[in-house]
C-alpha cells in the first residue's frame, strides 16, 4: 500500500492486486477499512480478491479473474507464520499465532476458550494480549527464547523506545489478567484424540532441547503457536529474481537500495525482502514505489535504516535452533498436506539423500496443497542445518503461486506468448 | 433477524464480513475435513489462506479455503469430499 501510494503520488498509474477481499494485509486487519489504508489507496486502482498465480515477463499479472498488464511490478506478498512440527501439532485446536489473531481482529471470533500461546518472537505478545482483550482465558504464554538477550544490544531499545512502550503495553494487559508468561519454555507436545485437550510444556535449553524433569501438562482447548515468519517469495522466484538467506535463516528476495530485484522492472518490499514488521514494510514499500518513478526520499531511507537495524537484532534474540528435531516422534507429521511422518523423512536422509528437493521427491513432503509453505523450512532443516539458500529455494519454488481452476484459465482471453 | 448459512443441514448464524471458517468456529465446529491417508480431522490452522487445511465445499464449489472465503447469507457449506 505504501508503495502504491508513493508511486501514485509520483504520478504513475498504479493497480494494487490484492489476494484479500479487503485491503490492509495481515497487519491492518480490521472489520472495516482502516483510515491509514483508505488514505494510502485513495489514488490507486484496487483489485480485491484477485489471486495472482503467475507473473509473466513483460509483465502480465495473472489472476483467476483477469490479467493485468504492467511496465513494472512491486512484489509485496508478505509472510506467514513459521512453524516447527511437534507431536500433535496437526490436531484441530492448534492454530498459527497469526491465524488466531486474524480470527479475533478480522472476524470477531475467538479460536477457543482455554488458550495457550507459544513459540518465539515479539509477535506472541500482541497475539496473547488480543486474545485476552477479546475475552479468552489465556492460561499461559510460553516464549522459547529469552528476550533478556536484548541487553546484548545496548542502545537498540533506547533508539527504538516505541517498541519498548508497545511491549510494555501488551505485558500490562497480560499482567492485569494474570496471564503467566514463561521464557525459555516450549510446547513440546499437543494431546487429544480428535481435538486438542492438553499440551505438554517444558523448559528448554538454548538449542530448544527440553530439560529433563521440567515437563508439565496443561489442559487447554486451543494453542496459538508461531516461530517468527516465512516470507512468501514464490512470485519473485518464478520471475527469476535472485534470493538469499536472511539472518533468520529464511529465504528472501535480494534487493538493492532502491528495492529493485535482480530482474529489471521487478521491485520488492516488505517481509519478502526481510522480516521486519510493518514500519519497515511501510518505509521499504514507499521507497520501492518512488524508485519505480525514478525518485527517492532521504527521510524514508533513514526510516528504513532505523527499522532494519531493529529487525536485524530479532533473529539473534529470537532464533529458531534445531533442537526441536530431537523432540519429534517417528509418527509426528512433518508435512501436513501429504501426511508425511518424521520417520519417512529420517529414512530418506539415512538412505543418503542430501538435499531437500530429493527428500521432497522421495517422500512427497512439500508436494501437497500448500506446496511446502508450512513444512519447507523444517524439511530443509532435516537435510542440513542450517539449510542453505538453494535448499530453501527448492522447497519454495512454485510454478503456480495459487491454485487456479482450469475453467478460469479457459475463460480468460489469452494472448499466446 | 440474523443472517444464516447452512452447514451439513444445520443452520448456523453468521455476521456479514466473517469468513466461512469464522462462522464454523463461532458455532463450535473445529474440524470439517478428514485427511486422505490417515483419516485425521482438520479444521483451521494458519487462518490466512496458505496451509489449505480448512478446505470446504461452498455452494457446490469444492476445495474452497474457508478462512479466506467470505460467508454470504444462504450459503450452503458442506464437508470437502
């Protein structure tokens, strides 16, 4: 949105092609259009509910409804919650942290009654506070890392007082509702027959290995879990954009200081260029929009640098080490879509399979509906830790970014390339 | 007079703007699909349209992601085949 507004402000003709029915992405997820969103999109043509399944050279943006021609493309497809598998994570009642928040913020519905929030990252706090604020009973918030690590970056929080104030606000909400918050604790298993009825929580070491003797069972009907975010880079990869490993171990599109990718005419901004939250996304988005028009802004460059500096510390304070692999049982589902269990992946690795793509071909992990979005990084971690960029790219490559009906394809007036 | 959708023959209340998944969850329905290999129940997981766990049939159209499909009054929703 920031990119669209900046480009439109610079005199360009702009179309926003948005997957969702309402603008705002994951952050501005309100029941009606947020004023900031409305202001940004005032001079822009907004196509709602358009699911981009491919972008071809030249450029043609293909959606299930229509195709849109453009001279330049700005990819700002955001990110989704990152997950690591654990026994029972496929039970109904286990939700991604972002999904739990989306239900409350966007749909006015609670995901359940007795909720545990777990995983890692600053995002857990607004999720928990939002659930509590909506009337849920949050029985515990379990952060696998230790945010006290921020002291290793003296001055960082002092340079970003807003973040501290924001965190303090969420902590105050949790304290007011007497929600216990434990650091260095993980949910190591979820239990239930056909839906969640309890989780096992344990203290963990720096590698996320459970400390013996610390496990305890907590009854709950809902678990909201997330370990940071995985950028949605497939449209950029399909266009041939260069990608690289970000500091958090995820795959991002490589951009220069104008937010231009390695493919002429293709720009990228927001989480696809590095997970960093909405302020960084707004700054990089606006710079991308200006760059398409051949312009820049010193103020925005400073803002981007400021917020990038904070974002750079996050994977160091909230890493996702590979100790979670040791908590998997042989029958733990790793690929949810194809129901590939850990023992199948372990067997492939023991056969001598060295790369993620070969594991995918042998086990079907990553071949299901979600095309490896949820399991890709986990599977890549099982073939080599930390996974290299090409292993992640192999799991992130999707010819079609979204499913499309053959009927919709046939109904389109096409031009043969 | 609240709006309603029909799910598996049951009338469920809905609020305009809610997704099909939100309507189902608000009614206490937490799973509406079973997996192909092990027959395990699935409902909502990622909530934002990327995991495809929440597939449901809406007005005869199969494999619709319930979490990113807006519920409309009178929609007939049934379990994914």
